[in-house]
C-alpha cells in the first residue's frame, strides 16, 4: 500500500472518530442540561435520549470496521508520532470496550439516569432508602461490567483500571496503608494544639453576592468565559465538549463562604486543564486527559496549592473584602489564611481540609471494594459509613444527606473514581514543587511544565 493511501486512511480514521465524538458529546450535553436546567418531568425521556446516543457511540466505536481500521493504522509506518499514538490508544480502547455488549451499555445508561434522579430525591428527603434500590441495581451492573472487562485478582481492579490504567487493589491498599498512620498521627498533633477560629466563614453571605464574587474570582484566575460558563447544580462538576466549550458548576451555602469559593477553584482546575488540552485533536486520544488522576491533580493543585496559599490570600483577600465588607470587617489576611487552612475532621468530603480529605477517600475506597466483592450490601451502607467516620475521624454522622448521600458519583455509576482524588493530590504536590523549584525535566522539545501536563494522552 502506498504512503499516500496510508495517510488517506488516517483521514478516514479522523472522520470516524469525530462522528463518534459528536455522539458522545451530544450525550454529555444532555447530561449537563439534566443536572442544571432540565424540568423534572423531562427525566424519563431524557434517559432514553442519553441511552440511545451512548449505545450508538459504543456500537460505532466497537464495530468490526473500526477495529480493522485501528489495527491497520497501528501497523502503518507513514504516521507522525502523535498519529501513531492516537492509533495505538484507539486500538487499546477498542480492545477493552468491545468486550462489553451494546445492550449492556444501554441498560447501564438507563439505570444511571434513573439512579441520578432517585439520588436527588433521596437527598431532598434525607432518606437513603429512596436511592438504595437503584444503587443496588448499579452495583450489580458494575459487577457484571467487571466480569466483561476481566481482572486477575479482584473484580474492583477492572473498575479502577477504567479510571486510571494499571491501578489495582494491591497498589491502593499499599498506598493507603503507608499514609494512614502518619496522617492520623499528624491529625492528633494538630488536634492537641489551640484551634483556629474560622467562625467568620459561617456568617451570612448572601447567595447573589457569593455568585457575583465567584464569577469575578474565576475570571481573575484565568477561566475563559468565551470558552465556558458556570452554573449551579446539586453537586459541583465540570464537563468538556471540546477545549473551546468547557463548563463548570458550583453550589452555594449562605452560611459557608468556603464551600462555594473552593468549589469554584477546584472546578476551575479541571476547566483550565481541559481548555489547555491540544487543539485540532477533537475526538482523538491526544486531545483527551492523560488520566482521571492527572485531571484531579489539576483541580487539587488549584484548590490547595494555589487557593489555600499565603500568596493567594495576600492577592485576593482585598477582593473578598470588596464583596463582603461587613462580614470580614474584623478579619485580616493573616487570620483569613489560617482559617481556610484549618485542620478539623468534618462530614463533607468537598469541604474538608487537605489532611483529613484522604480519610474521606479511604472510607469510600474500602466501601466500594466491599460492595464489588460482595462482602457489603447496599442496605448496610449507612451503618458502615457511620462506623467508619467514627473510626477514622471520631465524628458522628447525623443523617444520610451529610453522610452516604453527599456524593453524586455512585448515581453516575462511577465506581473506582474516588481514589483518583488522593492520587491526584499526590501528583499535584509533586507538580507544584517542580514548578516552584524550576526543576522541570526537559525533553527533546524543551517543553515547559504546562506543556507537559497539557499534552493529552
């Protein structure tokens, strides 16, 4: 086959992948609307619409035609390194996804849609039982998915690998065992010291003013509103349809300024990462995030290493006072800095400090592992949750909403995602230190650290 015809085949590959991406991102757009603006009665048919698009995208990607195309491209010599990498990753993804039947993909999508809405209702009623039935179906489906994908040692490995290639129970058990003791010791030392007064963060901060402040802060931190937007949702999230349309959401508590502020900064990290991924690679692996842990490294870097830094407080505390002059009248930048870095066991993962955050992740990791291996039933989740929060942090869980109903992830079917938050935090610390020290490893193209991080898969 001539070199020209080989290049032509790469063009066919780009067209095919672009069409598959159109279906996937159309489905994602419907999901974004579902969590932001869709009227409640639109839920049943919205689930059908999302399931249809998801099934179609899966069928196209896992077709024999696609598989043959990916295989041929991998064997082609007339490709650039990026093109070759795209072909290799597409074949790798195809080999994994073709193990999963299309009817299963549709069933999973429909169950996820139903589960999301029952989770919303359960949170409103503060009653886990409203969600538990759908969650049990999801757990059953995720076990089935693990069987389709295959695993060597533990069924949870198959789901972990979907979020971070190569991640296993053996690896995570070792990581969490290594840090659990030192973190508990450090927490005890901090607990024995005089506690920081952060009560001013829980004064009344009007919803409208918080929203205006958050929008202003995001703009000043570099979020491109010409290529994104922010809205309000039950649980903060980010979503990208391409690197010129990256959207985020937040939630607002009028008596907790920190909750909205660092939610915005966390999602900003995700958005800046997506907006910085390579252009011209729409629908291709080179235009996608390297992994979920790397994605979380960017959100956690901005949330903690930037957003909770002393320099951030010096730079932006005047902006806080501009929007909230009465609430912060008796507070200076130093007090503000100490307050936003206060270490104290708490109920809500997204509002926890940098140290105890990892206990939240360990609890979820162990719980999911037990669900997937079958040693814990969904009905036992509330009791297990309360037991573990008492064991890890010595706090009582007063209700379901601030306990096992606080995260959206299970309703999305995202089992195996939570460990990426801790792994991402570890990566963030190393990336930030490298940037501060200026000790970035140089490759042949003399790329800087931002180019390295934003280079895609």
